[in-house]
């Protein structure tokens, strides 16, 4: 029966049909990006997934490097990308090289990739606590270097991505980088001195929001709503409030006042949040995370 067959990214039949029809038109309309990603753990995978979903970077244009055989096998199977254990000739001629390993592993990765970096590529570091000057010390070649702090929502192209670039970056190259990063979500430029704060707010942010969603859902469960339904309602409520703030440019305090009618139910709840210093707890949580991020700094 026709419907019995399950199609995946790597299915040869789907690949042929996709590449000869839709893929052709996509590459006519937009040049396909060639991307290398070193370290395909959680963040590296999110970048791969987001790029493929954008249709600007098909899996055959992505090359991944990871020392974990398990991760390489997983990435090949799920995304159909090329994977190697260490930098190879394939690193040459890519438009962007992402470094997405833990900060402690950055020095070895930088030393390994230097021989393969082409003048036309751009180096993008995702690593927390690794400064532009530290990266430049290892990369004497005249290639642009950009430091970013994204989050896991890049996986569904709803990431928040803050970037810092070297002062001397060519404005056209910077525009191209921003265009490419925009495939993964919302992009803002920040002064590098704020990167630790951004690491705490943006990088760690999904964990804090998940914590809030879980708390809202638990409240629903306590009052008798089934768990799955409570999680869906809590998550969609957070999504909707976020979209109102971003799309309609409503200040959070205004949105809060729009919901909290005088003498109504919402003010009762807000009072309990104030009594328990929830806002203050969040401010301290982000501050603590930012301090921790500053302790990750690699010394150049
Ligand atoms: N996760 C997040 O939400 C998030 C958000 C923003 C930024 N970041 C940044 O993204 C970077 C990666 O974080 P992550 O959470 O994705 O870490 P992760 O899940 O541990 O992924 C890192 C991957 O790189 C591999 N690796 C280690 N050394 C390598 C080498 N020399 N060459 C190639 N691959 C190597 C690791 O293999 P082994 O496991 O075998 O060591 C692992 O598979 C970090 O610098 C972090 O600061 C993460």
C-alpha cells in the first residue's frame, strides 16, 4: 500500500525527486550556502536543523565534524549530512565555519582547522566565554571572525542570536553574515562586553522559560487539568504573550496591565508573585548565570 512507506531526509527516492524538482528551483532562487559545523552536540544540531529547514542550505552542502562516533552516526542518519571525526579538505570552500564545541575544546579545534581555512570563508564561534581577540590569536589569516550567542530555538528557526564582530569587518560581509544568521531566528548586534549577560539571557533563556512553563502547567495539574493539556496551554500562552510583545511592540508592563483588570482575578495572582519576589529571583538568576559565564573566559 502506498501509505505504508515512511519517507525521511535520507531516503534516496525523496532525495532524487527533491533535488531534481524543488531543489532546483530553490537553488535558482537562492544560492545554496556551504556550511561546516565543528561540534554537532545540542547547539550544532540546532544550527544544522535550522539551516536545512530554511531551504538555503541543503544537507549535501553541510559538512560536520565531531569526535563522537555516536553523534556522527546520528547526524548522518537524521539529517543526511557528511560527517568526519577531524577537519578535512571538505572544510575548504565553505562559506561559513561554525565552531560549536564546549569552550575548553576551542583551542584544539582552532589549531586543527587553521590549515584548511580558505580566505573566502567566515569563522563563526558559538562558544561562551571565548573572545574575538582569543579567536584571532589562533587565526592569523585575513578571514572575518564573528562571535555569536544563539539558543536552541535555532532548531525551528525561532532562535535569538546576538553577535559581535571585529571592528574592521567589511560591512558587506557583515550584512551577508546577518542574512545567513537570520535564517535561524532574530539577530541583533551587541558590544562584546555584554556577551556574558547575553549568554545568561539568550543562551540559557530557554531553560528559564521552560521552568516557567512547567510551573504554570503544574499549577493547572494541581487544580485538576491533565498534565499534557496543562503543558500545551501553558506553552501556547507563553508563545502568544511573546508574539504580542514582539509583533505588536507592546511593552510587557502594558500587556500585564491589559490583562489585569482592576479588582479582577489576575491582580490576585500578580500579588502572590510580588509577595514571593519572583521578579527579583529572575534578576538574580540571570545575574548569577552571567557571573558564571564570565568565569568561562579563556585567557589569551
Ligand atoms: N546548548 C545550548 O543551549 C547552548 C546555547 C548557546 C551556546 N552554546 C554553546 O555552544 C557550544 C556547544 O554547546 P553544546 O551544548 O552543543 O555542547 P555539546 O552538546 O557537548 O556538543 C559539543 C560536541 O562537540 C564534540 N567535540 C568535542 N571536542 C571536539 C573536537 N575537538 N572536534 C569536534 N567535535 C568535538 C563533543 O563530543 P564529546 O561529547 O565526545 O566531547 C560534542 O559532541 C558551547 O561552547 C556552548 O557555550 C550552547
